[in-house]
C-alpha cells in the first residue's frame, strides 16, 4: 500500500476515535513555604510588590535564582520549551531543585512537543517531578505536518491552545509575562532575538497565580506525559539532564545561598507596590472546541480596561490583528480624546508573515480611528538593550504584550491583541495599578517607539501610508525582498484573520 493511501486509510479508521478527557484526582499547590528567605522578604517589603523584567539576561538570572531558592514547590506553566542553552539551564536547575526535595510540577502546551524530547520525557522518572501536557494530540508523530494530518479529525479541539506563561515558587513569588523558554526570548540566540517583558511579583496575588495554575493542572484536558508518549524515557536521560551546560558562567553565574538572599532583599527594596489583579481565561469546562468553553474572559477584561482610559493608551503587541470588539474600543478611545499609540512588528521583524499580512488589512482603520502606529525595526539601534553581546549581526523582533493606561495602570501578560489570543487560546496577565510602576515601565519602553528603533506610519499628501524613520520615507513596507512583499500580498487576500 502506498504511503499516501495508507495515511488516508488510517485517517478513515481513526476519524471517530478522538481523545477523551482524563479524570484524575485533584492536586493543589502547597501552602506558602515557611523558609528563612521568604520570611525575610516581608520585613523589607510587606504586601504586594512587583519588579519589571525587561531584558533577557536579567530575566534569565531571576528565573534561575527563583528556582534555586525553592524549598518546597515549583509550578511551571509554559507554551514553548526548547532544549537550547536557556531550555537546558532551566531543566537542569529544576532537576537540582527536585533532587533536594522540592515538588516540581510542569504543565506545557502540546503545540511544539512534536517529537517528545528524551530529555523532557526523562523528567517523569524523577520522584519529585510531575509533567503534564495540555490539550494534547492523540496521535503522536516525529514530524509537525504528519502529526497535524494524523489528527485532522480533531482540528477544532486542537486549534485551541494554552498560551499562559507563569512560574510560582514556594507559593511566595511568581513570574508572569510573555517569555517562552528558549534562547531567543532571553537575548541568547546568535541571529535573532525578541524584545519581551515580564514581572516578578510577591504578595497575596501569588496565591491567585497558583490557583490559576491548579485550575489548569486539574483540568481534564491536562494529561500526564506518560499517558501520551510513544517514546520510552530513561533514568540515563535524567542523569544527562543534570549536567551543567554553561560551564564558563558567561550566561549565568551560580550563587551561594547567602548571595541569593542578598539579591532577593536588594530586589524587593527597589520593588514597586502597586495593587495587582490577575486576568486569566478559564480552562475548558467541556471540549475546548465547544462554545461554552470559549476563552474570552481576559479579552473582555482588556476591552473594559481600554474603555477606562481617559488620557492615553500605549499598546505593545507582537501580533496585532484587532477583533471587532477591540477595534471598537480603540475607536471609542479616539472619539473621547484619548491618545492611542501602538507598537507592533514590521514585516521584517514579524516571525509569522501571515500574522503580519492579516495586520496590514487593519492599518487604515486604526490610523483613521486616531491611533498612532509604530513598527519595530529589525536593525533597531538600541537592540543591545535586549540581548547578550555581540549584537552587530543580530536582529530584533517584538514579543512583548503590554498595555500602559493613563499614568496609573500597566498590564503585562501573555496575550497578543489578535483573534488567536482573544478568542482561541487561553491567556493570562497582571494588571497593576501604580503611578510609580507605570512611570518606570513607560520610561523603559519609550525608546522602543523612537525612530532609530521603529518605523512610524504616517499618511502623505496623496493619502497613502508611508513608513518614516530618521529622515527615511518609504512608500512601501520595509520588506526584506520583493518576494516577501508578494507573499505578504497573497496572505493579505486570504480569509485567515480568525486563525491568526
């Protein structure tokens, strides 16, 4: 039987045998740990506190430092985890935490677990590590395309992904924001890196973050990895994962317990003390494809947030394809005199050309509604702020997802302003009300809007859109090539908005 015929035959046989939800005993994050380090923090900064993590090297240090500080529990929720330098460092530190008795729970979306990496699968061999996969593909494959084909009968369920990103340590501190676990989100990729953003937080809101993790962990679409994998894990792989991969210390320098404590105390001394609210979509109550499980809670909260603005809205979104509700909210803001400025990716910096093509269809409406548009330059002058040196040959793209409202509110999370984040995927983020944090985040992101780092979109005397930067005026998009413009034009004419 020919391969294509065999594949079609297999699809027919399996079309009606979709994955069934799993029913497991509920598990919950332990109570906040009682440890000398965490007892010392409230004495310096009681109540809620937040610190922005705006550059990759600092974000990596604090992620690893938090893992190394754990005494009882670590909950890690992520969309993507690559086994590069960052991925292996995080893996290594998590295993070290588990070795000293910390309970580690890992919940990952199944989108990029195409071939179950032996290193990740090996985690289930550790008695203190639990590893679950959200909304998984039933029929596994070592190739992305073949896996999609084998599961076509369940496309509508699998089209809904968990995009949430959070890490909770000892139920005392948490990191929430946009970063996945891969080199390019921390400035370590040798060719291209993202400008991203997170918050490290403490205080009572951490309990809300851990509750949200528990809700997803106990959802009946979160499967233990050993119920899915067709690859055998081994303790040999687990031992290999314990090996250090950054021997020279250029990426992360290991610390003594005393050094870590001083770093934490210094961090919280300079922290902000805003009032936080967690925005999070509900995990699916039924099949993710059912309308009753639509993850629209965060989207509705963001529209309400935009409607609360009285003076200014700054939008930073890697992928910008406004839904009708979002576009209406931006238009309403313009009508009541609110200044709206938006930063997103340009055609060259966007790592998903189809997403950019869908965005370009909204440029005219956004500008007509009064929004000021800026697009990240791949060769941004200040890109060294977001990556490890040397940077001359490295390019920059945007991955951050943020809203700055008036002079007192900041939202930082995992949600892009596009239909996939606002209707299909689950998302989470933190709204912080704080004049001081607002000013600090504003000061950190304003260089991203500047012409040396971004194209400003304007309308010329003929009514056409032009791209302006440092005296350069382009009448066509700043594309890498003529072929990229052709591909962009083709995608822009396809009915793909709802899937972007």
